C-alpha cells in the first residue's frame, strides 16, 4: 500500500503510518536533493532501493532515516569550521523520524529535515498515540525552544456526488 498525498503548502510527500516506504522522488524531496541525485545514490548502492506495490522504485523509510542522519552528521562536521554567512529559519520542518527513545514517562524523538536535526521531548503517551518510529514522515513545528511533533494529515477525497446530481 502506498502512502497518500498530503495537502497544503510544503513538499508533496507520500505517507503511510503502516508502511514507511517512500518513492525515489519523495525521498529526494525529503533530503533536499534532485530526483537524479537520489536515483544515482540508489543505483550506486549508497542507499538500498526497493520496488513498491506498484512496481516503482522506492526506499524503505527506516533506511532513508538512517541515511539522512549519517548524511547530516557528515555535513555538520564539515560545516562546523565554516562561518555562517546567511541563515533562513522557518517554523515547520518536514522530515523523517530518525530515532525514538522511550522510558516510562517521557520520549525523545529525533527528526532529520534536510540538514536540520530536531530533538523533541514529549510524553510517552503522546509518542505512543502518534505511533512514532524511525522512518516515519513527521513535521517539527518549532516555537521558541519547544519542538512539537506532528503527523501530516492524509489527503481527503472529495465526497462522491449522488447519481443524477
């Protein structure tokens, strides 16, 4: 089962809670690279590619999350020595859940959104209700020093018209 399109602004991504599989184009959008770059990485074995239910090339969500985390860590190490020339910050970052650590009361959730890594501390109950696990698509909604985790809503089909209407 493929994920459904999410509405509104931001990248058009496919998402499913039960099957975190992303088409190559959607994986490229999540990493902020071109489709061609993502396809070259998959063809060269940098990230494993799979075939989805429709026979299209895809990437497992958990593998994509790990790849995004490793890529961001590598970029962060090289960027630490470079001065900041400009910065653009937005309040909502769509990315992949890369890590979830739960104890009896609290949960720590990491989201990799392009080169940005967000860590959110939330209740265990909230993390369980959201069904958070590595490879899932999520949005880090940032206000001041708090990061809330949201799950994009699935696109709704318009209601069917009655016959003869």
